[in-house]
């Protein structure tokens, strides 16, 4: 995968992957931390005088990458954490992905941000022909930074 990625932007569902987009005016405060070998997690750090935040962009297709993210978090003590992306679960305790994420969120004192949306649309995935829709994309952030407008 990494050899293929060096040849440029790859397209197609079978390749998967994740990206983190940063506003240009914040780029001087952002640096790369780590990414997993599968290309499903990328972590960057946002640092300024008043802010030390580890941003983890994720795509979890029913896999457990919480351990990888936890190991990255341990490398940056004192940093708050924001976990965001297509986590492939709805808030439902019967879903193993949700339970793993809740355990991680509890360990790192992260709050879900789904309730902060001002949109009337309550789903992030929709399959028109089947009539299915669900909320699979989520943001969890350290309690101390939940209301920072620079992040939202």
C-alpha cells in the first residue's frame, strides 16, 4: 500500500484510506504525528501557546484501531485528543465498534459532539434505493476543548 501511495492520489473504494484537511490559516500550527500501516488512521498535532491537541482522523471498517490511537496518545502526554471520522457505527451498545470507542473515550475523557450539529439532517450515510440511512461519522473531543470555535 505505501509503495502505491507514493505514486500519487489513488482512487477507489477497495483502497480505503483517510485524509485530514487543515485550514490554511491553521497550517503553521499543525504537524504530522503518525499513521497506521493500513491507511485508516492519521494523527496530527495542533500546537499553539494555549492549545495542545492531537487530532486523529479515522476510517474504521469494523476493525479495532483504538489500540494504535492509544499508543500515539501515550507518545504525547499533556495533549488533549480529538477522534473524528467515519467510525462505521451508530450509538448503540450492541455494536462492538461503539463499545470500543466508548471505552477509549472514557479513558481519555472525550465527549461526543454529535449533539453540537445545527443541521436538520440526522444521518451521514444514506442508501436511497434501499431506503437506509444512519449516522456513521462522529467527533469525540477532550472535554476541555469541546466548545472551542477554532476546531469546529
